[in-house]
């Protein structure tokens, strides 16, 4: 072994023997990496329950790269010699091995030596988290572009940082010193120059020695080629997933947003996606990554406050957040292909001509101003005079809309809220009454502020014509960025951010914005947020999108325009 690594954390079998009793390998390729404690504990609990489903166990196993490696290694060693096709998914491996063999495998993993140094453990778990997130984002891509390989993509994506985990375990304190001073690319460069340790190649070699089939391995091996044409998409797909995760970790998330010009070497360029497909992938990935970050920060904060006792059951809030993260994948599995009926908010995606990157000098923050002009000038600029003077007694659609029963949300509280909104819509006699009641209902529910915003004819300004919560009517918003969601009139929901978001009409960190089908001469948008410091929960997101969906069903079938609550100036 190299003399540069900390031998206090060498994770090898005793006396150079492998876990199967054979002669073990020396160096990093002979390391036996520890499994993630929570995932392994949950996997052991599930397999001990005779009523549990294989799908549930496979989902848990996919959360940890070490468990994935051992399942694929064991199953392929037993069955590949019989001439069968290689096993490429943990679910198939569990079925082939049987519960007794899988339980024995878990028990051996539970006996492995863990990393005791806190700094080394921190970096090891950081790369384990990177692997897990790349795997889940790979699955999000695959559900949209290669549904038949979704589980395989998650499995191999979850092994993307094995080389980094090996480097931490092998070099120990030396790695920590490098990682504390340099970014990942700088650390990897120095490992190659000073220690002849190529992280990517070493990771691939480790996986190949542990029996990971080439049908999976080629996707993260830059020098390998696919053996079948139908699997070729897996490589750019996993590379794109890693690119998104790394951009998120380096605070470059907005640079890969839909409509932005992609870097020349971006793996996203290799995937033939429509703008709508990428928008949905980006939004779903954003939901997952931000929620995963919130969960990790919550656990770090709790660990700093008090050392958790062994076998403590996680609090209900943490469990709910983990369920919300998993629900993103559940939605990907059950959601049909995008269509105007299935995703009404996507009808408002900006046209392709508007997707070119705006020069930096044209981009700017949102500016909120009080109205300097007379109300008459404002009425003309935003088309408000028609809403003030013309009484719209007839609906735009004469046929009565068959109102669809509102969907049930994941909590009873959310379902009750949506049912109350549906009742408001059924009882409303005009669209002005309906929109006013909806604004009030939103602030009575999960939101702090709600507003109805009208965009000017030239898309350079917007005005708050009706609002509820700590926000005033009549505020004019200067739209310095012509590609902002409000200027382009497309949906934007931001769950969580570390700083104020320029895409928000009011600069909030998290917000929800969507155009509505109101009878008005210029675009109208519904806005809601949970305050300057609050984050939008997934339940709040679902409530907002459901309200917009059923609101756009109802508005064309009732008379009226929009409520304009601006105060008339004295003559």
C-alpha cells in the first residue's frame, strides 16, 4: 500500500482474506467499503418481515452503492456461469438469490469495519450522497427518455462516485487535507500527479473486479462502448445526471435552466430532448435535489445539537420529508407522457425564439416600485380600463364545463383544502368574485402572500392588481430580465433556495407562479409564497398547481374579468 494514506482506517478483510474466504487483493482494489448504516438497517428490517414486497426492499437497496455492489456481485457469481444474461438490477438480484442468501449478505455487510475518523467519514458520506443523487437523477432522465432501462440507470448511476469513496478510504487524512483546500476536480488532478491514482479509472476497475456486468459498467466508463445499440443511451444519460448534480453542488444550477445556452461539452447536448421534456426533467430534478439538501442540512443540524441515541426512531417531520423525496420517483413512475391535458402549465413555455441567452448587461434583479403615474395611464398600460368599465355578463364558453372531481393529495389536510377551493368555484357567480376568494383562501392555507399580477402589453412591467397577506396592491414590478417567468408568462415553482431568487417577482427565495386563463387583454398570473425566509413544502406545491388547474377549467365558463383593487386617485 502507499505510505501516503492513513492506515488507521484501512477497510480490508482480516489477514488479507476476502469475505468469501479466498485470497484478498491489496491496495484500494481490495478494500471492503462499509454500507450506509440507515439503509442497511432498514433493508434488514424489511427482509425480516415476511409480508414485505420485493419492490420495497429493492428501493431501499438502491439508496446505497455498497449494497448494490454486493447484490450484483453475489447474484452474477451464482448465475452468470449458467449461461444466463447478466443480472443488472438489485430487484432481479434479490429475486434470484432468495431471502436467506440476501439476509446472510446483509449480516456480512453489518460486520464490516466502519470509518471512525469524523473528517474522513464526512467526505466518504459526501461522495456516497453524490452517488445516490446521481442514481436518482439518472432514473428521472430514464423515465422520460428510456423507460425500459430506468432501474438499470439508477443502479449504475448510484455507483458513479465509487472511485471517490475508494480514494477517501485509501488515503485517509491525506485526502482530507486535499479536499479541504481544493474542489473535487483539483483533488483528482493532484491524486493523479502525486499518487498515480486516477479516481474514475480506479472506480471502474474496482467495480469490474467486483463482478459488475459490462452491460452496466460501460455507462460510467469513458473508454468503454455499449455492446448493444439499445443500451447506448445509458452513457449520455448518466453523464447528464452527474452534470446536473455537480452543477447543483457548485451553485451553478441556474446555468443549466431551460432556455439557457448549454456549455459546448455538456452531456445534455447528446440527449435528444424537446424543450418540454427537459423542462419537466429539470423541475423534477430541482424538486429532488433541493429537498435532499434540506434533509441533509436538517440531519447535520440535529447531529450538532445532540448526539442521537442508538435505535432512535426518526421524528415524524424527517420521515415525511423522506417520503416526499421518494414521491418524486413515484410520480415519475406513474405520470403519463406529457400532454396539454396532463400538464396544463406547460402550455405556457416560452417559444423557441425566446430561449436564446440574454446578454449579461440586460439581465437584472426584479425592481418593485410604487406607481409614479396617474391611475388612468396605468389602466391604459396594463389594459385595466376594460376590467373597470365593461361588465362581462356572458362567459367566454357557453357550454357548461363538466367539472372534474379534484384529485386527492397525499395528506388529509391538503385534500380538504382542495375540496374547499372546488366548492368556492362551484358557488362563484363571477370570475372577479372567484379570484378574490381564491387569493384569500391561499393565505388562509399554506401561503403567506398571494397576489394577482397583470403584465403590461410590452412585457416590461407588471402590476399587482389584487393581493392578500403582507403585500400591497398597486405595486409595479419592473421586469429587467425578458426571460423571467413573469415576463414570458410560464409556470415557475421554486421550493427552496439559499438566497433571494431573481426569478421571483418579489425576490423571495421560494415561490409559486403560474399564468391563469382570465378574460383580460394582457397576461395575468397567480402568485403565492411562504414568506421571505419560508420554503415551499411539497404539499404547498401540489395545492398551488391543483388550484391553478381547476381554476383554468372554471374561468372560461363564468362571466367576468379580473378584480382590480387599485384605489382611484382624487381628481
